[in-house]
């Protein structure tokens, strides 16, 4: 898929930051199969591009995304939805190696909330709301919500959100550690870009291994995770960036990271 062919997203580069804006305003950025295919294509292209260090996914002020596209799903049967296995595409977002920041305003519901939780850091506007309302339409979260939300907010809050379908505000999301910062609506994208710029200055190879190690928490026991983290730490000592970073510190100057 060529960039020019994207119908549901906008893609731009701002220095070392690759930005994808979800763009189906008429349906509050409902995450259709086509949109998810485009999103994954754009993120994978950024992942391959050495001039990009950090990515941002954002939506509009009114909606980050109001969930998977209900219109597309309503007539599915167990067998048809299983055979298509469209949610497998979502796993590819999880496999992106560079850091992804979600800049969220308005609705982040259902698959929208799940997509946000697949990102690495979440910045929210004061109007953002996060929720898993699938219970209201007779289903449950299907793109990681039961697993990721529970790990982030704890069992009891996750149960309340998933069983009632009620969303939480940006401030509550901050309280539960889902978002790292809540800012006025006009600033959420700028705030995400500032954070991205800060991260972009770090060694790309260390960022990759750090992200990989943090994510290991999700699919490993603590002992496996600790072992993995240590291995990645040791591995960095064969990078030029480790030599440069430590030398620069001792020489009291800013490091220049090459990503090698
Ligand atoms: N899929 C398809 N269309 C959607 C949609 C979705 N998830 N969410 C909103 N839309 C559409 C509406 O149908 C409406 O279209 P029309 O103008 O053609 O009628 C348009 O977007 C605007 O929406 P509303 O008029 O409903 O706007 P509102 O401000 O009154 O309400 C809302 C906003 C509370 C977000 C409401 O739209 C809503 O409840 N949406 C559905 C949320 C939801 O249930 N998400 C979970 C989806 S299932 C899922 O995500 C499964 C999974 O785990 C991956």
C-alpha cells in the first residue's frame, strides 16, 4: 500500500517523529479493517525508516477512536469472524519496535481504548474519555482490553469498567496510571510531540531494547522478565551508543547517538 493510497489516515513526518492521524471523522474514527491495515502499513514503514525515532498516533479533538467498526461486525458469525481473524492485524501494532505515543482527545472507546493501550505512552487532553463499552452491544473487548486494562488499572477497576461499560475521564485515567499527562485540549498534540522529541534524542538501539524489555512484563513471569531485561542490558555494551553515551557523560558533554 502506497502512502498516497491511504483513505482513512493522514501520515506526516515532523523531524524525527512519524505521525499518523486517524481520519474517519464521520464515524468518530471507527477502526475499520481498512483503517487498521493502513495504520499497520504506516507504522511498519516508520519502523523501517532510520530518520524516524518515535511515532505518534492521534485522532481528532472529538474522537481518538470510538471503537472497532460496529457496522462491519454486526452480521458476522463465530465462524466468519474467526476465519477472517481480522483482529490479528492489531497484533502487528504490538510488534512495532520504536516507541509509539498515543495523543488522545475525546472518545477512546472499545477498540479505540485497546489501540491506545497497545501504544507505549499515552498523553490526553482534558476532554479524553477511556472505556470498554462492548458490554452495551452484547459483546466483550476483543483486541486486548480484558488483559491490558486489568494490568494497568487493576482487577476491580477493570471489572467495573468492562462490566458496566462506563468510561472514565482523563483525570481518572491519570489517577490509574493509564495516561502520563492531561493537558488542555489545544495542547495535547504539542505535549505528545515534546515528549517524542525528548525520547528521540536517546540512542535508538537502547530505546528498542528498553521497549522490548518493558513489554516482556506482559508475556513473561517476573523471573523470565528479569532475565530478559539483564540480557538486553548486557547486549547494549556491544553498541557504539553505549560507549558514546558513557564517554559523553564522563566528558560532561551531550552524546551523539548513531543507532549502532
Ligand atoms: N462503529 C461504527 N460507527 C460508529 C462507531 C463505531 N464504533 N461509533 C460511532 N459511530 C458512528 C455513529 O453510528 C454515527 O454515525 P451516523 O452519523 O451515520 O449516525 C457517528 O459515528 C457519530 O456517532 P453518534 O451520533 O453516536 O455520536 P454521539 O456523540 O452521540 O455518541 C459515542 C458518541 C458515545 C462514542 C457513540 O457513538 C457510541 O457509543 N459509539 C459506539 C462505541 C462502542 O460501542 N465501541 C465499541 C465497539 S466494539 C469494539 O471495539 C470491539 C473490540 O474490542 C475491538
